[in-house]
C-alpha cells in the first residue's frame, strides 16, 4: 500500500507509444522536399510505420536492456576449443532484426535509396544508437567491395538482405543475410593508417593472402566479414598498404583465424561490441582493389560511414530535444508550465534550431549521395559537393551533439541525471560520432586537403551556398567572411577548425533559409551567423518567435 504522504504529482509521463517520424516536422518536410513526388507517399508510409515501432514502449525497453546487459566475449567453448564469439542480450537481436528488415543495410536497391535509408536510420537510431554501428558498416562496405566485381557479386546480395541471420555456425554463402565490420586502427598508428604494421603475404590462389598482425579497434567483431588494411611487403623500403576482405567463417565451413583479445570497456555505446583482434599468420583474406591502393579503396566505406556519423548525431540531438520539450510541456514551475517560462523557452528553442539545422544538413548529404550515383550536371555537382560537405558536416554536427545532449539533460533537472530517464545514455553516446571515422582534427585537415587538391569541390560548395544568395543579409555577410578566411592561407592549418565551423554554419544557414520555416531560419541566422549568440544554449537574441520554434519541436505522443 502506498504511504499516505506519497502522492506523485507534477511528473511528466514517459514519451512512449508515439510515431518518431511523424512527430518530427523537420524530418517529414525534409524527406518530402528531396524525394521524387511519385515515391513520396510510399516513403512516408514506410517511415511512419518504422517511427511507430521506434516510439513504442517495447522498442524503448529493448534499448534499455541491450545497454544494461552489454555483450560478453567467449574465447573458448566448454571443451577448450577456441571459438571467439560474442554473446548478446536478446534485446540486441530484436533491435538488429528490425533495423535490417527496415533496409538500414541497403540504400542501393531502389531510387532515392540513400535518402530513404538515412531517414530510416535517423528514426531507428533514436531507439538505441549502439546497434547502428554494424548496420552502418554493413551498408558502407558495398562501395568498397565494388572495386572487385567478383567479390561484390558474392557479398552484395547478402549485405543488402533484409533478413537478419546471426551466427557463425556456417559460411556466409549458406545464410540469408550477412553483416560487415571494419578493422583499420592499430595501436601505434591511430588515424595514421599508413603506419599500420599488419602484413599480408600472397598465397597460391589468385587474390588470396595470409594476414599477421593486431587491430586495436575492430568494430562489431560478431560480423560475418571485415574489411581490413594490411601492408603487402614490396621487397623495398615502402610496403604497399592494401585493403582485404576477411570472412569469419571460411567457404568450407571452418572458422577463420580471428582471435578476439578483449572487448573494449567504453564510455558509451555499451550495447555494441568493440574489440581488439589478432591475425596469426593463418588468417585467410582476399584482396579488395589493387595492391598499394588500400586507402583509396576503403575510403569509399569511410565516406559512407561518415554520413552515418552526421545522421546518427542529428538523430541523437532530435531525441534529446524531444525528451526535453516533452518534459517541459508536462512540468509546472512557479505557477505555469515549464515550456512557457521565458528563459526555458529560449533554451528549448535554441536546441530545436540546432537540431533542425543538423537534420537539414544530413538529409541534403543523403540526397547528394543518391544524385552522385547518376549522370549529368546535377550528379557532377553533388559528387564534388560531397568531397567538402561530408567532412565539414562530420566535424561540426558531431561536435554540437555533446553540448546539446548535456543541455537537454539539464532541462529535466535531477530527473535527467537518473539512469531511468534515458538521458545519461544519450549523453554518454554523444561524443562517439565525433571520434569514429576520424576525430575533429582529421576532418578539418581533410577539408583543407580537399580545398587544395579538388578545386571543383570548392566551386560546388560555393554554388550550393549561392542558391540562397540575397535571401538573408546575415548569411550573405557570413559567406563573405568565410571567403576572406579562405583567401588567407598563412597559418591556415592552425585555423582549420575555425574555418570548417564557418563553412558548416553557412551551409546549414543556406539550407534553412531556403527550406525551413521563417522563424527557424531567422533564429539560426540571428544567432549562428549574426553574432548575437552566447556560448551556452538559451542565449538567442530578443525579437524572435521562440514559441513557434518550440511548438514545432514538441513531439506529440
């Protein structure tokens, strides 16, 4: 029996059993903007169905269970045989099953495929971000494998399958679907993959090699196949860094040598297994691409996963804003709802603007990927645009995720600091995408490299910005400032972060001015581009329509 003094009042109900997609106007409008009209209704229906699943109490419980019961490494079976398997809670498998069925590993099989897949990834990631890692790498492996048509023909149908078929009890060819992972990082090199020491020795079979070495971070070690980098000895001073495909189970059904040394104990991303692995000289691999072209080959995978870093961070920001606005709408303080308090409204609106800018940029990049696969002037423009826009967006959007998640947690007060709220998990997850696939400095230097070596990329970037020329004086001034920074090459490397930040902001501003509601675009330009903005969220200048912005961001359960 409850105590007579214990009455629960003024507490927000859980944000559950709602449609994550339909409750997000920025996402709904963004998909409608970019998708071909004849496919719009089908896409909306699919995404709404997935959104209802993502917002369900059942799926939210799967996310909680998968993080509270993280994966466990089993190096040996009960009889002492080496097996190197990873056990997951059943909730992880439910999440994976639904994500694979939703096509999150397959943007290749239909028109507007990347846009639809990215929107679905954005929706489903809000349930639980950790299992997004193998989904992301599986889809991203395909462009790299296409460097070897024979391998692509063998693996692409499995990687793009909508059937989740877990387990290492049989070769991938006997399964209904497969997952892919990646192993590039080594402890002595980090982002400098050319310092890798893992070696590959040719075998008798065409394109077959034996690998020896150690990978410091191998993502999703329970996957069926991996793309890894290793050095092929050249007999001279310089070895040839090359990309290889390493299956966990060999075609004859025996296990490949893939020694999992340990699982990493990580800050966040607890549901997902990240590992150290060792190849002992008998690890069988097949070459992907030419010898010595390892970086050029695997960069196709890296570019696709960087897009998912942007999309995943945008999704985390959206979920944080949804939780904060929902709480504020159902919590009264000092005589009125928290959402109606002027200072809290400023905080919520500021976060909502940040979230919408991230969403708009992620969807534009996804659309560019679809376009870039085609022919014509539009495809050429988008291929060049992606060369600059992807590392620029990866740098900025992933950086903004951390402070936004922390601010959203604070909106819930002490309730947000409690694990049951789900906000601590969002906060722990928020730094990951900034580190994965190249940290901030790597992205900033990649932008400089593109500016120096790919003049078409800068032309495409400026053309994209020019589509909003004259629409907002603050945006025009910010673009002019960016061009001034670009013209001064003295010490530009030390200023790279500032330059890339400005490039990201003007690109987001251009998208919002063209496509977002005037209230959102005005708030973005007044703060991010106009200079009237503080270091913390909640410092939007006066005179903006904050109520409309917050109402737009509020999810309707």
